[in-house]
């Protein structure tokens, strides 16, 4: 059997196992180990062992539990609630102001946690009921929460980009910095859409009545100070790292410690908050470690077969496709897979094939990490089985139907596609900041 057929058999076996409902790490790891043992005999066990040792020695992986812990402390202690109260007071006088504030909330939650699920939970439980009570259009605000929460996997500290960094063997710090401007650009585009839409149709996002805007200046500034706590924590964590005073792991420890101290000083820390945060941190960190371990093992066998070179030859030599055509086809395949897989599964399934191929085609892997993440955001919200669609269905109040959820994401997906096209046409949007910081 040729190496190309073995590679196809491995890939199809993995997809078949995933379709049966097996856990992602089990499906990928099992195929990798079985293929290694079949091809190389007992010596094939070294693939899994080497992958495990590589994972344990990868020092930046320590950032993963630190950032997850930081995010859960801030959300479980209720510090994220202060953010929404701040936006409520300062933005409520504008048409669509609370929806704009919700996007701001999602950006800051993203900077606290790095996971889209956390943003969705906070947006659906804090922002969505308040927006509906204020008379906002249910389809628009449902789309706002879904689109805003997707920023969690792009704005640093993105956990997804940590996973991509491990698999693509790229620096985590550069990937995080590469996600800053595209993430902020996408948030700004969401805000522009809301402003224009509510200008044309004010009934979609009515301003707060005057009596509810009667808040003293002292109270406004008190809420502003409370809402800025997460920003202060983020600055205390990222400024030393960007200036080269601390390593990435040291900065993550500063962020976790600062979040813990903020919760204690605010009187929000108790046994329940601490226990929930630690348990969730342990569960998510272990999940990601198992997935990375399985992906490294599978990738070592898959790449060793020369599958990447065979695929590159098929696309460029036999089919005559240009590098940009191949790149666009990759992005379309991510959107298709996103209808039934989450971001982690998508990455570990195609990383052994796509990441080396992107490098072979001459594209920057840091830039491609941003493209992958934006495409994943789009896939999260693509019917019929987009990840965010069903999270919203589970969290939304009864008056929001699945039809409302599907309709709500149409304009925001269009904005995301436009953002993806802009980053593809102008790579410096993603690459300027990491090149500036690391080029010192």
C-alpha cells in the first residue's frame, strides 16, 4: 500500500470515529497510535511517548491553566457584572447604546478568559435579558451576543491560539499580538453595524428613558472605576510582557494573581467561587492537554508519510491551483466543518495537513493562525449546526426561537466575512504588532 493511501485511510478513519460520537482526543489519538504500531511495529510506541514528552516540556503550556483560572475568577466572582453596569450607565442614552455596550463587554470578557463559551454565558445571562426588557429587537440582540462572544477565541489571551501555537510550532506571544488588531477591528465593525442599523431603525434599539439616565456623576465614576478593574488586570499582565520585562508564563501568573487579589479586595471571593474556578480550570486544561497530545502523535505519523508533500503536489502540479486558491478552499472547508465540529476538533483534524501546506505555499503561519481563528468564528455561527447557535438556544429565554437565532446571525456573519477578506488582503493588520514588538 502506498504512503498516500495510508494517509487517506488514517484521515478517513479519524473522521469516521468522530462521526460515531467518540471524544476528539480518543479518536485522533487512537488512529495515530494504531497507525504507528502498524507501520513501525513495537517501535511505533515511541510516537505517543515522544509526543507526551514534547507536551510536558513545552513551557508556554503553563499559561493555559493560568489564563483559564483568571477568567473564571473574574466571571464567577461577579466582577464581569460591573462591566455591564458601567456600559449601561455610560452608553444607555444612545440608540443601540446597550447593544454597543454589550460588544464592549464581550471584548473585555474575551481579554479576561480567552474562551467563547465564557463570553456567551455572561452575555446570555447578564446582557440578553436586560436588552429584551428595554425593548430591543430580539433578533438583533441575539446576534450581538453570539457575534460578541466569538471574539473570545481571537482577542488575547486566546486559548485556541495557544493550541494552534503548539500544533503549528509558532510562538504564542506573537500569535496573541497578531490577534489584537483583527479582534478590535471586528468589534469596531460590529459597533458600526449597530450604530447604522439603529440610526435607520431606531425602534430596534431604543435609548433609555430620561428617568433611568438620572445617575449622579459620582455614581457614574464609581461604576467606571469598578468596570475598569478587568482592564487594569489585563494591563498589569500584558504591559510587562510586551516590554520584555517578563516571560509569557510569568505574565500569565501575574494575571491570575491579580484577578484573585481583585476578587478578595472587592469582597467577592468565597469558597464556592474558588472551588468552581479551580474545578473548571482543571477540567478545561486537562481536555486541551489530551487533545494536544493526540494531535502531536497523529501529526508525527501523518507528516512522516509524506502526505503533505503529496497533497501539495496534487494541488499545485496536477490541478494547477494557485496558492491563494488553495488557501481560500482551506477556509471554505473550515466553515463547512464548523457546521458540526467545534474549533478544537477542526484544528487537530486538519492541522497535520493544512499547517505544513500553508508553510510550503509560502504563507506566514502567524498570519494564517489569525485567518483560521476568524474562519472558526464564522463557522461557530453558520447553520445548521454552528456551535454558538446551539449554545444560544440552550441559554436564551423561551421567547427566542431557533428561527430567531438563525436569522439573527446573518448580518454579523456578513461582517465577519468582510473582516476575513480585509485581513487576507492586508496581512499587516495581523503582522504589524508582533513584528514591531518582537523586532525590537
